C-alpha cells in the first residue's frame, strides 16, 4: 500500500545490485514515532514500500520484483511480449503458479488456467459464457477467444487425467501410506465414498491427497465399501504400501476394515501383521460425547439462538443492546454470533460469546417487552457447569482433525485432558454434573478400554515425550491393575516394530554389500592396483558392518537420551528430518507411524453433527465429473502447499 505522506529523497550512495534500478529510497512519516521519519525503499513500478536494507542484503527486494505484476508488465511491454509470471508470493502471501508466455498470447495456456481456477474455487462451468467474465478477459487481452462450458469441462477432465499420472509417479517413491475414508451424500441421495491418502514426502512434509471420490452403489455394506477401496488402491498401484485406514465408528466400517486386511494378508502385504491396520476416528468418538452435553442444555441453546436472531434482525435493537453492553463496561470488540445447528463447534462458540453478555440480556429484557427468549438463571448455571467439558472436547477435536501436521503423537496428552474433566464431573457433588459425567465416562471407556498401542508408539516417537508421556498418561487412563501390563505391551511392541524395520534395513545392506563384493571381484581380476582397490573397498565394508553390530540400536540410543523441552511450535517432522542420519532405522519407523491420522475428517468438517453433504452444484454433475473436480482440487492445492513448504524451509 502506498503511503499518503511519503516524501521522496534522492539516493545517498551508489548501489551495486541491479535490483536498485527498480527501487528508490524514500523517507516516510513513522507510524510508531510521531513527528519522525523512517527510511524505506519503494518499488518504482507499483510503489510498494519496504524497510531500507541496513545490512546491504537485497533478497526481499528481489523477491518482490519476481512477483510484481506492474514490474513485469512494463518489461513485457518493452519486449513486445505477453508474459504472466506468478512465481513469488503476492501481497497476501499466497504462492501462485509459475506461468510464462513468451511470443505472445497463448489461448491453450489461458484455457488451462481458467479450468484450474474453476476446479480450485468450485466455480460452475457456465461462468466462461457469462457476459462480464468475457468482457473482463477481452479487456485484459483483446486476443482472448471465448470458450464454451463444454470445452472448459473437457479441459478440467484433461487436467484430472494429467495430474493423476503425475501423482501416481510421486506415490511410487513414498514409504507407507495411511488412508482415511468416509461417505458423502448428494441432494439426490446418491452416496459418494471419499478416500484420502496421507503420507510424508522425501522432504518430511505431511501430505494428503483425495485419490477417489466414487459414487457407491447400494447397499453400502462393509463388503461393498472394502471392494471399492481395494479397486481404487489397485488402480493407483499402491495396494502394497498401505499401513493403516482410519474409519468412523460404524459396524459396516468394522466389516470393511476386516475384509481389507484379509485381502492384504492374502497378498502378503499387510503392514506389521495387521496389528495397527484399523484406526477408529477420534473426532467421531468425541462428537458422540458432545451430543450428551448439548442435549442437556437444549433449552438454553434454543433461547440463545432465537435471541441472537432477534437482535441481529433489527439494527435499532442491536444498537440498543450494544449501548447496554457499553454501560456495563463490557467489551464490544466481539459481538454476538449465530451458530450453524449441525456444527457443534459453532454452537459452543455462540454459547461462549453469549455467556459473556448474560447480564446484558437481563438488562435488555427490562427495556424490550417483545423480547421473550431471555435465558433463565437456571439455564446459565447448567452451562457454567459444563463449560470446561465443552472447551476440552473442542480443543481435542480441533487438534485431532488436522491434516497438514501429524496428529497421532498428540493423542494421549489430549485424551488425558478429556478423561480428567469427565472424572471430575463424575465425582461431583452436583447431581446434574455427576450423572452427565458418569454417562460420558462410560462411552469414553467403551472406546478407549483397550490400550491403543499404535498411538502410544506415535507419542514415544515425539522427542518431547518418549516414554515419559506414556508413564505419565497411563496411570490417568487405566485402572491400577492394568497400568504396568499396558506399558510393557507398548514397549515390547515398539521393540518388535523396530526389529521389523531393522531386518529390512539389514537385508538392504547385505544386498548393497553383495554388489560391492561383485565389483571387487571384477577389480581383483584386473591389475594389481585394481586388486589393492578391491581389498580396500572390502575392508571399509567390513568396518561398517562390524561397527553396526557393536553400537547401540537406534531405538536404545533414542530412548536413552533425555526428552526435549516442551515447545508449542515444535515441528516433529523437521526434527526427524534433521536427525534421520543419527537414527537411520528409527527415522523410517517415525515417518510411517507419524503419517497415521486419528480423524477421518478435516478441521472444517470435524465439528459437524450431521453427515457430509455435497453442495447443489456438484450434486447436479455426473459422478465421474464430480470425482475429477474433487480430486483435482485436492491435488492442485496440495502441490501449491508443498512448493510453499519447501520454499519456507529454504528461506
């Protein structure tokens, strides 16, 4: 943004970098110190301001020029070319794709970009026939040729096919893949199965891609679901890479998981004897707990919902309410909010916001005879009792539903928090809280009665936690008689898992050594100098294998070291990337285990108490077209996030 009060100032000394040809020094009035000025640099093309580089580095200025539309526009006018270069981040910090046109207007490239825009932003195909869209495109470039909705649809399908082949090649080179699967419904009551692949790439970035959005023919039994999943995996040629599948808690999903594991066992490709294969969706379990809480305060929720609608419907009523809030010395920065009834997270936020204004509602009721939904003091008392429970469940649901970072390693810390608030409620002297706590605790223990070994191991593979977290959490989750047994079970399973990877690692070493020996034999049959080289090569190989035998295993060395200090912004994947050379075997274990998601849904869907429903536009399309659009959008967004993550690490 250009400052209104900037004061140009001539350059004080010669700059040696070419980037200075496109910037000038200016003095602007300081926003922090009144009456003083600050030295800045201004882009000559777009007038964007940056702090003057006191250290002499021009990296920020160069980066700006790479993405400056005005700068590239001037250059291309001089060259007589039509060029779009969206390489760097724009002012909003969004990375845009690299698009370079040299030699003039390229209609095929423009059509591809429009199709990509339609896919990612979920625009209808018919927008390319809209008058004002075409007017805009003609204004930007008179050479623009109008495109039909059929042509742009075919372009979208071509992007789907092309990107699918690219992703297939990428998945060939990843380790284990974890799956999530859930069902969606269209407004025509068609059922769609969404299958998402989660994996950690070679740069240790968490990745997820929708690999199928398939119409599922009835009946939607576990056998039908498992067959559809397996056919999809076979199409992608990744059926031998699957580690786990996370599913909602439904009997049909239990059958599907069992059927799938049988298929993998028949192929000899089941991961670690199938011990970790089926993971239950934690967000779904938490939603079941939440339903008990919301039912108990249903009258309050309805009164708050009607109150917010009533006040927001009339500017005069809302103004009167705001004046009351001010008179009570309450903050007006965060006003009332209305919830989406099927999303309990928004209901919780609506209640929290309303709770802070409860005295204002009381005063407003005295001034407006038509207002009939003031919550009673009893309703507020009930809500005050269960606030802590809802807050803990909300936080856990948010973390569990992340898809761009590992969630399995955070599981136990959050579950202990849930168990604590439920325990506290169950022993409360308040009958309402006592009864609710007991009911929720029974559900909780039903799902977490058995030790979740996989998620325990994921916690251990977080260097902030290791065995310390297990030793801390298990006494809070399990009865005294089960604690030691469950800790021993986790330790022995981790050791067994490590040995499973170690045997694969050793087999690879043996294969590599055999190759070296064969090369050495070939050298021995040559000259004496070659023979000496062969002996030297064999000796180095001997020393490596001997050293490996006498040294500690990765697992023992890792567990022997003290856990790291806890940090909220700690990046567990970055730590393993930086320490993979220290723990070559255990890092492979970590890469495959930390991939496992504990929820089937993304954060924006996890608070929903209803099913996943397609919007009206997508519901009107043919199933193959729906799949192409949904999958392609996932792949395009994923590839852009991957580029940004790698760029951030380089910076």
